[in-house]
């Protein structure tokens, strides 16, 4: 794994870390990935992106533009390709595609000049590496991701930000910009400390987490409640949490999800009231699932809701509200008019 290899450490000198620029590829340069790529490139890192279609063409022709409520306007020029294997070797792949798209990218991660690069997963839902000894079937049906991307290559991340692809080549960032980072096997390694320092030097809030699965669940509580309800109702975050009846439903969904986390061995060390207060602090935006529904794209239903149901089944936790949301949202996605 070279100089970005994982190894246990107690402390890394930030002054040394900040002097070391990184060579990164951001795969999925949409609302979240585009913002992260622009921030890291602006800080002097060597950043390339993998994108598709008109967005790829626009980045190649005119660079990547970001409009941020916190950081203002940015415009960066960087290499853009349709495939990781077309890029020069990098030490880190930042994976920002939807989790259900990861399987189709697997060959790009195990072949080519960056086949040994570490992979930071900045995705919603339960990650494919959640269990050390078996796949999460909702996101890794045949187990290929868990088998071919070992923990030695994986760094877990959680996204606390909102991003939208406004048009090809232009990304909008709103709300927070916090990214907890941690090893799948639960130690604070030198590479995670270095990566967190790199993010901080770029203006992003990032701290090493020794329990990245806990941080994953804290984000998932909000996603499993807000995303499907927004897809069913068309409501923004603020509309949902401010409505008394819907807010009460969201709370019950969080309670069910929390029971699943606990049964799977995760102690979130946080009350339901505290988690609901955090959800109420989220920017008044359309959830990613609602954005995808309106754009005619596949929903992140399996990584977020399907994976929660999978764990509920494994650990015999009753989750009637989450099961109902899954069924209704699945039907909503299947019955929407074609956007062709």
C-alpha cells in the first residue's frame, strides 16, 4: 500500500501532515463529490475526477464550478475522465457515487494504475464493508465488493453536507461540510489522521473516528426517516420536521432504526431526542432521494432502507414503519412517469 498504508498510531504531527499534498481521484463528481474535489484542489492537492455524460464534457471544456453558501464561488481546472483506469496513479480514491452504483465500478478499482489505492467511501446508507466477515446484501448482492476490497484498502467516511448538480459542470453546496473519517476495523491509523488533516487544510471539517460504524448509524437515522418520506411526499426537510404528525412519524422511524443498530452491536451513545434535534438542524433542502426521484434516477433505497431491513431481519428486530416506507417508496419509484 506504499506510504498511504494503514498502521496503528497514537499521534501524527499536523505540521508534517499539512506539508504533504495528496494525489486523489474523486469518483462521482456530482453534488457531494464535486464540492469535495473543488475544495481539495483549491488547497493545492492534485485532484482528478471521474464523471459521466454531459457533466464530464462540461468539466473537460470549462472546468468544475461550485457555488457554496459558506465558501462562495469556486472554479477549478482538473483532469476529468470516464474511468479511473484512464487516470495517472493516485494514492486515494474518494468514492462519492451512490452506493448502489459501486458494484458496477469494481473493475476500475481492482485494475489499472490505481489498483492498490486506498478507497474512501463517502456514501449514504450502510457500506458494503459494514460486516468484517460477510457482505451487506442490499448493497453487495454477490459479495464481490466485500471479497475484492479488503479493509486494508477501505476508509469509511460519513457525509454531513448537502449538494446538488445544478447543471453540467456546476455544483451547489449548502449546509454543513463535516466528514467523520475512520478505518473499517476501528483504529485511528496514520493514514486516517493524514487524510483528516488534508481535509481540514482544505477548509473541510474532518476528524478521525475510532468507531466509524457509530458515525455511520447517526447519519443513517436521519436518512432512513427523511429520504423515503420526502420521496413519498415531495416535501423538503424543514417541511417534514415542522409538521407535527410527520415529525412524530420520523421520531418513530428513528426509534426503530436505533433498535436495529443496537441489535447489530452498535451503541450510538445518543438519545432519540438528541438525534431528532440534529435532524431538525439540517438545512431546508430536498433530500438526495427526492432529487433522484424528480430526475428519474435510481433511488438509494436499498443502501439506506433495504440495508436497514436486512439487518432487522438478521437480528429479529420488528420495524413495521420502516418496512412500510420501503414498500411504498419502492412502488413510488417503479410507478413514476418516464423522464426520457
